[in-house]
């Protein structure tokens, strides 16, 4: 029975858990249940990927209504890969959450915190599973609303303003998306993505379709923090609780990139994009974004903020692949989406372990602590190497494909930009390492009292660190699945 | 406002009517305009009216916050559990047809239960929002 | 002129949309921003509802002798979007209340003066 309802259970399990967790008394019960559920969802996502990795497509009809009338969950290799990384990150973050949340969030809010976390997971997984574009909007808002609430729980008061800023920007983005969907519906009379893909080609010349496309693109560019619409991201990630930062940075923007892929290639089709300046526009924005944001990252005085700016730059790398519009480019996008989730997850979790001991993420407070917390420090080093793209780490694989894609298209300038971006990454990662290891301790935080982070924080962090190294050598899962997915996204090319 | 005689009498007369209308909208939803969203809102306005006239504190005695939180969760659970029930009975998620002996009866039953869940959650959530804003930044006596 | 009159619903939507959007961007008062966001969202609701109307279509409740109905689907979609809008507004206002409690102001400029890092 589980086999036939696989794709549905991935969404419904966390959805059912959220209200149950919300009425549980505070304590460890909410955490325990959430953790168990996140593990089972991860197992289901693995089974789902195994089902579709051979090129199968799973179609699930909600309520037994056949598509295009009913809502359809449609899973191919691209969805399954994104669902796997989202649920995988959740499965690693929940065990980590116990200690970190106990430290950073007041006791009386614990059960509601886990409920909101579960809802956020529901929304993100729902976005990956659904094949209905309005359903996607609903899931998008479920995940966004719960993440606004989660961010506002940060310890510093700036968390409130950061969350407010994100709420305004995020709602504008979502409403833009809604306008686009409305115009598409007015033109085609359908909301099912496959059905839209069939009906759109004859309307390609129509102005309304172009408007709809523009609205959807801008809406999601806001959600995925594409330069120059990234202004909400650094604040939100800096002031959110450590767990939330680690989770959102590894999943929320990735899911938005996936939606971009889906809308551009599955719904509108690549032949539509070729006649619009979309790809050139993406390339320009990404190039400027990568350079500028990496540059900004170098000058930050807060470790979380430094990594946030780096995240915006990395989003640029992912969107570059879409801008290329080639098989290699899209492979790079999907692979980098997967790998970046691993590296940023590991890095933010390691920073979270520092925050657990020190109570601050500012570089001046962290200086010299690498010697007191060697394992945490080692995790940051390996995560940082992956972020730079050193061979032997996951980051290298995605950069490699990206450079290959750029060479194939003979965009030499972009090759230079990618390398320059990596160079800047070397600088800002070195800044982090230098502060942690080579600077003398800050006396105001009493460094002699700082011990290594507890195992509950270290083990999940190191799981992701190992994943970074593992996927640097074994690319069968990432690249193999990505290539399978691209056969469906770009049917004409192969 | 509870010293105002007219308001007290009129609202005591109105509140039961509001509740009754909410229940009508709730359960007539599958034959005419209506449903859980509207009914939940109407039901909550009854209690909000009570809170306005008799004070937030006495409204909270009628329906305490912890019950509201439980109700909000309960509604979502009813919704999700109906879907799971149809899964267990051999249909797809939220396929109401399998819930009863015939397709049509199943559809009726399914939508009624689902809308009940929606109604309960909407009612509870509206009241939670109202209470959260109404008592913020005031001392206890002012709430009375 | 006929073009404008015949598409009056779209013109209305555009005007409301721009009014709301402008308010969100230009106002420094956090409550006004939320109000603007609301107006912006309402314009999209109107867009959906107006395209659901079918010329000479009846209310979409099955009755004998009627063959042409308006399209009820946009209304259902927008019911969902309204709920989302309510949730966004409530959450936004709750944040504003807490911002007021911690900063003592709801003017963006004053908040920026208090926190240089934002």
C-alpha cells in the first residue's frame, strides 16, 4: 500500500504531524515525534527516487479525480532529487535541533516551534511533489508563512525586522506568481502543468503569455533571492535561530530554483525562452550577482552574514546553468542545487554549534575558538573547501560541470567569472578560518570555559560533512539522476 | 462596554442567532452557498461580539486559549484523517467515494466531514488571532 | 475608447494593484506597508474573480433549464488565496506589534537609526 501512495505520504506525513505536535506539551515529545517523522519521510523519498531514477514517472491523483481536472502529483527524476535533498536535510537537522533549540528558544514555545518547522517541511515537500501550478502556490505560502514565523523567533531583536522584511518581499513575490498563474489560467483554462505545456505552444506569440511569464519569473526570483532581489536574505539568515538558518539555507532557495526549472522547461518549454531575452538576462544578473555578493561576503563581520552573502552568490551559479539552457548547464544547476544544500547545511550547522557555546556568531567573538572546538572547526574547514570547489569535495563536481557548460557555449567571460567567484570564496572562507584558528581569543567571552560542542550537534554536522566528501567522489546519484531528469526537461536535445 | 444595557440585551439576543446561522451555513454547504470557511468566521464573530461587550477576560472563560489551540489542531487533523481514512478504505487520498456504500453518499459524507474540520480550524484560528491582538499591551483590569 | 470600456475590470485591477504596490514601496510606516500589501493582494483577487464571469452565465448551481454557468473555479482558488492573505496579514501585524514593543516605534527610519546593521 505504501508503494502506491508513496508520493502522497511524503507530503501528508509532516502535514499530519504538525497539528499533533502543536497540542503536545512542551518538552522532548514534540522533538522526538518530529525527528521520527522526518526520518520516515526521508526513507519514503529514497524509495521514490529509486522508483523514478530509471526514467519512470509517478502520477498520483488526489481525491481520485483524473488530471487535468483534479490535482495531480507528478514525480520524475527532478522532483525526486529535490524531495530527497529537502527530506534528507530535514532528517539531519531534526536530531541537531534538540540541543540548539533548547538553548536558543524559550521553553514555552517548543511545541509550536516544531509544529511550524513541520509545516515548513510540508510546504517545501509539497512544492516538489505537486504537478498543479495553483497547488504549488498554496504549498509555497505554507512554507513561506511558517518560515517567517520561525525566523522571527531569533534571539536578537533584529530577527523581528528581518522577518518583517522577508514577509513583505516574500508576499510580493508570491502575489506576482499568483498574477502570472491567473493570466495563464485565463488564457488556457487549465492549471495542470502537463496540460499547460500542451496548450501553451499555440499561444506563444500572445502578449498575455509573455506577461504571465514575466510575473512568474520575477515572483520566483524574489523567493530564491536572485541578485538584485536578494535584500531580504542576509538579514533573515543572520538573525534566525541557528537551526532555522541551517534548514532554510539548505532547502528554501533550492526548492525555488527547482520551481524555476520546472516552470521554464516543463511548463513553458525551452522553445518559448529562446525567443525572449530571459536567458541573457539571467546570465547578466548571475554574473553581476556572483561577483558582487562574493565581494560583499569578504567584508562581513558576522559569520552567519558572511555565509548568507555567499548563498546569494551560489544562487547565481545555479541560475547560470538555467541561463545556458544546455544539457550540461542544467546538469550543473541540479547538481549544484544538491551539493550546495549539503555544504551550506554543514557550514551553518557548524556555525550553530559555535553559537551554542559562545552565544554569538560575530567574528570578533569567535576569534581563536578553533583550538577549543577542533571538531567543529574541522567541519567548517571541509565545508569551506567544498564551498570553494576544491577537488575531492562535492563543490568541485558542480563547479566542474558549470565550467564545462560555459566552455561548451564558448562564454569565456563566464568561465573567468566562475573562477573569480571561486577565488573570492577562497578569501572569505580563509577569513573565517583565520579568525577561528589564527587570531587570539577574545577575553570578553572567557575562552577557557569554551568546550567542544556536544555530540548531538557534532554528529549531524559531520554526517553532512561526510556527504560533502562522498558526493565529491561518487557522482552516480547526483549527476546520474540529474542527467535522467534533464532528458525529460529538455526533450528535444537528446 | 458591559455597563451599557441596550448593548448587553441586544447582543445576548443576537449571539445565539449568529451561532445558529453559522451552523446553517456549515451544514448546508453542500447544497447551497456556504461551507466551513464562512461558517467558521461567522461562528467566531459571535464570540468576538461577546468579548467586545462583556470583555476579553469573560470571553476567555467561555472558551479558554488552550482549548482554542487544541481545536485549531483538531480541525486540521479531521481534514487530514479523512484523507487517510479514504486511503485505508482503498481509495486515493481524499477520495470521498469510498467512504460510504455508494459513490454519491460517500461524496456527501466526505465533504461534510472535511468542511467540519475546516470550520473548526477557521473558528479557532480567528479567535486566537483576535485574542492575541485584543489583550496585547493592556493591563488585566482593562481587559475586564 | 471602446477598448478601454470593454476591459474595465482589468483597468480597475491595474489601478488598485499599483495603488497597493506603491504604498508598500513608498511608506515607511510598517502598518501602512501591510495595508498596501493587502490592497495589492485584493487586486489579484478581483482579477481572478472577474475572469470567472461568463457572459450571460448563471450562478453555478445546477438547476433545470439553465445550460450556461459562470466558472466557479476562480472563486474557489481565490478563497484559498484570501485565506493565505489573512494569514499573511495576521502574521505581519503580529510582527509589527512585537517590533513596537521592542523598538518603541513602527517607523522604518527610526528602526534603522536604532539598528545600524539592518
